[in-house]
């Protein structure tokens, strides 16, 4: 396999250095700048292995800390936190594109057309201009979509200590954290009545991506084939391809029920005292 970028010289993996912590570190870092699509077997991350679980714990910790920080900050502080997270999200996406471009594999199959990549621009819009619809899109689509990608990542072929892998994990973590912390501090206020508009946006994008996939052989939005190891594969076993696409509907319905039921109950409790008749 052709190797791209540098790999440490063999002298670092020979002799007495092999018995030292430094040697172990260098050995793990030898794939840090490798972006080949045909990486050798065994160098990637095992799904729900210790490295994957560690990333999930990091995701939970970062999201929780940012929610607490944003909720406690002043209005100016919240603005700074949101802008900082937005910039980091943009840098993570730029890192991904530059890695693929540097490896010579950037093209029609690696464009920023997945839901999470498109969400980067929604985050930018929301950070600069605000808006109820952009906030709702981030809450009902971006946040669960990025969380779904973290649990069922399609970049596990890359090793844990790899620039592309680290940037992709971090980017998705921040895509979860941005709407979560914005909701925690009240800048995003979920409203179930906006869901039809959000679904219309998603459906329109999905139709365009479906046609684009058929014309190019790409797999944006996973509309050509299900994400490996994801629940969509379970639907594909029973419904086939493209029947598995119908599996998005129960998944999306369940996610939205979980995300919006607490808010609906909260609003009903607030309205109950006002609607009660005086004795």
C-alpha cells in the first residue's frame, strides 16, 4: 500500500527504544498523518472498544461542561463561548477536507454534503444571525444526527491517534454540544410546532442528495447504502435497498419524541394554572 505523508524512520522502532515508553508512543504515532482509504487491517478503532468508549465519554464530558459554562455565563460570555465553539467546528471541517485533499482522495465522494457537514453552515448562520428555524434545525436534526454518528462512526478504519480521526470525532462532539449548550442557556427554545418545517427542509435535502447519489455513486445521507453497523443495516435486512430508507421514519419519530416530550409536558404544566377556573 502506498503511504502518504511521513512515517517515522525505522530507527525509532528498533533496538532498545522498543522497550521504552517513547518507542510505544512513536509506534502509535506512525499513522498520525496517514489518510489512505485502504489502511491496513487492524490499525483502526474497534466499535465500542475502549478507544471508542473513551471518545463517547469525552463527548459527554465536553457537552456537559459547555452546557454548564454557557448556562452560568453572562450574555457576553455566552456569545464568546458560542463563537469559540463555532470556530472550532469550522476548523474541524476544514481539517477533514484538507486531510483528504492532501492525500489525493478528495472528490465527489468526500464533499461536505452529509447532514453533519451541512450542519456546520447552519451552526455558522445561527451563531452570526440567530433565528428560530436554524436553532430548531440544530436541536432536532444536527444534535441527534451528530450523536448518532458518534455512536455509529463510519471513520473507524482510521487509528485513534490520527489527525483525521481526532478532528472528525471532535467536530461531531461539538456539533452535539453547540445546540445542547444553546438550549441550556435559553438561546434555543425547542417548539414542536416547528417540526413540520424542519422535516420539510430535511426531506428536500434528502431528495436532492438521493438524485445526486444515483448520478455519482456517492452515499450522502446514507441513501445509497446504510451506514455499517447502524440500525439502518437492520432495516436493510428486512426491507432491502432502497426499502431500508423507510427506517429513517421510525428512528426520527422516536428521537423527536424523546427530544420534545419533556418540553411539551413542561409547557402544559405552565398553562394548567392559567387555564384553571377560579373558585
